[in-house]
C-alpha cells in the first residue's frame, strides 16, 4: 500500500508575539505526553486505555466509534515521542514522531512527522491532502490547548504530572 509522509513545525514560544504564554521545555514536554496519554481531552470522540511497559514505553489502545488502533509509544524525555501501530491484522500502518526543537535559547518549536497508509484511491479524490490539513489543524489546536494548560494547569488533578 502507498504511504503518505509529511511533517510540519509549530512555533510554541515566539518573542515577536508577547501576548502568547511562554512555555518552558518541561511544561511543553509534559503537555505533549499528556496529549499522548489522554487524547480524549483534545478529541472527545477518542477513548484510550494504556498498558505501561517501562518508564519510557507503553502500549496505547485508541477507540473511536466502531474502530480501534493499537500502538506502541516510546518517550525520549524532554525530546520526542514516537508512536507506531503494531500487531493487529488489518490495522492501518501509522508512525509519528513529535519532537521538541530549540533553534535558539527559549525559542521552542515542535516538529510533527507523520507516516501512514495513504487513503487515496487511483483516480479518486485526493484524501491525503485533506488528511494533512486535518493533522496540521489538530496539532495547532493542541499547542493552543497546551499553552492554556501552561497558564491554568492540566485538567483533572490540577497537576502537570497526573
């Protein structure tokens, strides 16, 4: 099956936009991990269960409607989160990397890389273009929500580390 690969970068701290909350690398990291562990806070149509493997690895079972995915999540603390679908016959292939980059001190950006089975069919609608735009908008919305969390705390216990 053909693959769709794409990436985009979202600026987190922008010295030219002082009205935006500034996040520390730790706040950004913990927010990105929270998004990975509890995606239902960002998309109510998702439910998740987790199986911890080690301090830096877990299996995530995502359910959305009648469908589900299982993936392995690997954490490189304060650097990147990698997810890869695994082990279910007929499950689509998907791999992603969410990486924190700091091109200048305090200037944080997040690079999102995605690789997944293409949804295009020969001679049909270019579904992949819509998927890329949806992923980009989803990531923009998530960073906006993480900025809010940086000001107010994560939902639930009120702690960054639930």
